[in-house]
């Protein structure tokens, strides 16, 4: 009788642990989705700033008096594009991690 109880109880604990592990995977996937959405907003902000500085530089490039200001806007546009690219790399890493979790969840 004791042996049956111990086997049943240990089987229950194993199932409970596996269910908890599956729950934590889904929670982690949801957390990754949230983080990706936030990073995409940040990326769009950098891209918008880059476009704004690029437009200002194009507007000012024909003004001989504004050479330094034009150059500065080109530099700021480039910096913002580089920041957007860095954020995109982070997004790609998170999406790869999410895909790996989803793949392992169905095994």
C-alpha cells in the first residue's frame, strides 16, 4: 500500500513540475513579446529622429552659412540610424530566443 501511494505521489509531483515548467515557458514567451514590442517602439523613435535630422540636413545643405549645422544634422541622423540598428539586433536575438522556446514547448 505504501509503495503504491509513493509511486502515485511521485508521479503526481513529476506531472505538477512539468506543468509548472510549461507555464513558466509561456510566461517567458509573453515577457519576450512585451520586450520586443517596447524595443520596436524605441527603434521607431530612433528612425524618426534620424529621418528628422536627415530632412533638416537636406534643407540646410544649400545654405553656405549653415555648413556646420548641416554637418551636425548628418552626424545625428547617422547616430540615430546606428542606434536603431543596434535595437534591431536585440529584437532579432529575442525573436530567436522566443522561437527556440516555442520549438521546445511542443516537444
